[in-house]
C-alpha cells in the first residue's frame, strides 16, 4: 500500500500561508477484538503519522465501524497541524466553553452519521432519550425552514458545492446548538466526529461568533478524513459526495438502514481509503498551485501598472 506523502501549503481565508510537512501511512492490522477508539496505534514524529487500523479477522466490516476506528488517526492529524502552528509561533484560540463551532453545519460523512446513531443506541436511558429528543427538535426546525428539502435536492443542484456553502451560512444563522453541546462543551468529546478533531483557529475566538463577516484564520490540513470517508461511502453505495449535518445523523440513519447494515472486507476498505485520501490531497494541491499562480500573475500585473 503506497505512502501518502506531500508537503503542502496551508492557506487561510486571510491569504496567509502555513507550510506543514505531512505524511500519512495507513496499514491494515487484523484484530479479533473490538474495544474503543484506542484500537488505533499511531506514532507522530517529524510531521509523519503512521497508523495501524484494526479490522475484523473473521468477518466483514461495516462503514460505521471503520469511521469509529479512524477517530484516533483524526486526532493525530489535528495534533500534527497544531504542533506546526505552535512551531511557527501561532497559538490555538479554541478553548473549552467556546461553542461557536458547535452551531455550525458540522459536516460528517455517511459512515460517521451511522457511527453517531450507533453511539446513541448504546447509551443507557434516560441519557439516550435526552439526546434523541434534542435531535428530533432540531430536525423539526430544519424541516420547517426547508433545510432538509434543500439537502435532498443537492443531487440535482447545478452547483452542489456552492449550494452546500449557502446552506452552511443559513444553518449558522439559525443558531441551533449541537445536540451534544452542554454548557458550551462537547458531551461526547472522546467520540466526536473527525471534523471536530481537525478544525481549529488561531484568530481571536470571538470572531467565530460571526464567521461569515469576521476574519477567521487557521490551518487547512492536506485533506480531511470526513471527505475521504464520504467518497468511500458513495463509491461503494452510490449517490453524490455531499456531507450530512451532524444534527441530522438520526434522520439520515432512518433513511439508510439497509446501507448502514452492509459490510465489506476490512483490508479492501483500508486500501480504498488510502487511495481516496491521495485523490483528495492531489486535488487540494492542484487548487493551491492554481491559487499560487494566480497570485503571482496579479502581483506581476500590479508591478507593471
């Protein structure tokens, strides 16, 4: 299985550059036992992340199980970027009690939506009932606002990515706290989805309360695991590549119970995940190269005139 190894520029929406050496090596590790997300063995040194992903030895693997065992890898990816920011003299602004990002769209892959639903199923009562009620209230509000119709309509949208960005802005305007948010902190922190582990800012924390009008600065990883997972899900199950809001994880699971139950060879899933991660990295590198060339052309034009 090939090594994913790139040195990429990490841009922010303010145009500043963060260069982060990053290498990722994912291997299969057959494992008969299932514990929690500590099943991943990771080693971080000199910007390199090595991960051994446990897969069942004698049975097929559901995509929700794959999402679960990738959580530790996601944590290390975030830690690698945070370490590089610290080396460059930038401090992370995110702190416990700052829950602005928990009112965002919070995009998760189908596999992670199923993982969240299964996490809820495993909770004892009345804890489970409390969370389910919150999810149902959010779903009712989003239905009322026409948000779910827009989500379903993404497949036929002329520009799905632009529509997704518009939906994210409209979602934040509703100021709906995540069902797992308690006292402005995550109540499932150890089991939070990958994007929650890989997203942080170095701009003032108060700017996050108005992210579409205030400058937000932070690193951009070479790729996010939720993107690779989403592509893997739709490669195997069909459909588009769009994400599901975390707040609609239960709604999504009800609509896709048959797909959730499907299982695949674990080694095959790891191999495809590796290839799709490389695909995303190459796409992002291409975008960055294009942006760099555009900036150089603009700079040359400014000097000429």
